[in-house]
C-alpha cells in the first residue's frame, strides 16, 4: 500500500546524496515522497523523482557557493569553532524555524512518516509535536558517544586498560559539554510547540522511533554498543545527480581517483599538492574538484585530468587508489569497490572516518598540510603493499552483503505500516522507544 513520506534535509554537502537516495528508493516503490530542503537542492530532489518543498523560515544555503554557505566552517580556526557553527547555525540555533516549517507542511499535507537528516533537531521537534512516527538518518559513522568505543570526533584509537577507559570517560564529558550552549534555543523551540524542555541537547537526538545509520557496520568498532532503536542499514552508494559522465585520463598506468569535499573547505591548496604528488609517480590521476572549486584554478601535471565532477562509483571500477579528505561518502564508495585510500582529513567527521579506515588496514592517513612528497610516498605504499587492497576487498565483501537488500527502505516501510495500523484503528500510533536518557552518568 503506498504511503506518504515527508523528508527533511539541508545543504550539508556529502550528507545530501544519501538522504535523497533513500527518498528516491521509496519513490521508485510507489510511495509519495516530498522533501523539505534548501532551494539550492531543488534540482537534486527533482532528479530523484520526489517533490521539492523549500524551507520558508529555516536557513537557506548553497555549499557550492562559499558566500551562501550557512555554516562557513571553513572560517573557523579550531575544531571547536567548526562544531559551534554547526550547533548554532543548523542543529540548535534555528530549531524553532525548522520546527515551524515542518509543522506547517504537515498541517497542509499530512504524512505517514517524517524522515530527517540526523542533525536537524528542529525537524525532530516538529515531528514530535505533530505526533507522527519519526526516523532520523545518520549519513556517517554514528557521531554520539556509546559504550564500547572512544568518544567520536578526534579519531582516537580504542582504549585499552583502566587508563584508556578513564581517558574515554573524561573526554566524553568534555565533548558533550559544548552541546549545552545550544540548549536554550532548542528548549525554546520545544516549549513553543507544547513540548517539555529537555535536560540535554544530546537527549534530543534520542527522541525518534528509528535511527538509521547509513554506514557499514563493518567499518565501526566491533564491541561498540548502540541504542535499541538504532539500525545499521548499510551505506548508499549512488552518485549525486550532478556527477555527470566519466572521462578517464589517457594511458594504462594505475588510476588514482582524487575527491575532496563537495562543499568549500579551502581545499584548493590540498588539491594542487595532490596533483603535484601524482606528477612524480607512474600513475594516471583523475582529480575531481566538486562544485565548490573551479577546476580551471587547479594547476596539474600532464598525467592528471582535472574535472569538476565524475561518477565516482564508475571511476572506482578502474581505480587502484583513492585520495580523499575522508568524507564518509567517498571513503565508503571506495571501500565498497575494494579500493584502498590515502586519507587527508580537513575537518568535520573526517578524522573519525580516516581513523576507522586506518584501523581496518584499508588505508593511510596524512595530515591536511602534508607535502606533495608525503602524499606521493603514501600513494606508493598503497600501490606496493598488497595488504591495503586485501583489507579493502574484505570490507567490500561485507558491504556487499549488508547492501544486498535495501534495509533503509524496509525499516521506513515498516514504520509507515505501524502508522497505518494505528490510523485504521482510529487511535494514534503508540511510539515505542527507550526512555529518554541523560548521559551525565556514562
């Protein structure tokens, strides 16, 4: 039976394609799908067959244009500064605006399930106020602290012994504290919509019926324990609508695919050092700049083809190595193709993704300011040490098994089915989730 799904997302760079991939899959199964999103995403939403609905009062951004980027985390000088911009400009600061727009759309045209990108706590607030089932989509490794793993963010190795466990407890408290500066704005949005205030911003992420992690379980720590309502449903491997056609550099030398952020992170210097490094190696380079960097501004040697975009999933069939900022999308697509990585984290979740790739034995991490010589050395190690490709292929097998069926669609259809049963019985759906928890005692 066709159901109606309302999705919500924002111009968050690499977070957009996985969310729209799930929306497209539901649309292809005959469901009604609308997507609340920034106006800059209209064409991408339409390309997936869904109906675009623009935010009215919530922020409007365009990550392809640095001047229109809402967060502008590339202006931050520290990781804490990056985080504060995300908290204040997307997650908590405009929560009331996101809730208002979400509720207005639901009142105009009700939906069976609300599906939102994980960071939009204002959308979660609107869904809770509307009393409908809510699912959130995490488009990277699960980003909140859990037992059995180091606190996510800085890319720490798993703890060993009593001192390691003490490190994790102390750092978890330190990492959760900055969230609380966003609590007044979040609680104001909740009170405005008739909901009780919370004691912690982090608790707001728990107020969902399903939390779907669009990341391979095999890439996370084996002993990590997750909330009962969380499901690892596997990554989305589709290319974005703007990826275009594939053009490969000439020759038959090993292909190195280069892809840094699809949003602006001041990455032109890194791109040029990578191109310079590849010019010293017997390889072909396919360097994709993404929408935020003009390929004409990147100097490159003759064995490196520079282009704005390419379908990475197709290019990876030919690649021997990927050089990436360790954005989750590029990293996981590479691993799904059995291609090892050289990771150059620039910020955001990238240090964490790079750490997991390295711990899996499927790649090497270099610093964001690494010289062309260091980059070339890392590529050479990957090419000449078969263990990296072997471990990447191991992960590829596990990802293939995890994505053999569309678990995200199955979970959302099941959630919609519960809503339909509740509606047919003329009573509201009883939302089942764990009691709200505070993490102070963890």
